[in-house]
C-alpha cells in the first residue's frame, strides 16, 4: 500500500536552491524520491539495498559519466 505524503517525512539537500530539487523519504518498503516542484506527481521507489548501492556509487564517483 502506498503511503500518503502526509505520513512521510520528505527531505532535500541543504545545498538545493529554491527550485528543481529532488526530495527523498523513507517509506515502509524502501526509499521514495520525488520532484520538489511537483510533490503530488510521480515517485520513484528504491529498495533499501538498491538505494544504498546508488548512494555509494554517487559517493565513489562510479555513477558519473566518463569524459
């Protein structure tokens, strides 16, 4: 069952400007990601292990395009 936006605690980076940011929230079965400009729009859901792998890839630079 999908959580309502009111039941979730959405967070965005302190480095985010006033628009065009992504927000993340911990749901009952994974991590949700949404566009801060469209909070009622589509959401992506990552399983916990997939989210950890994604964040690790960002931190190590392995998800960045090669030049």
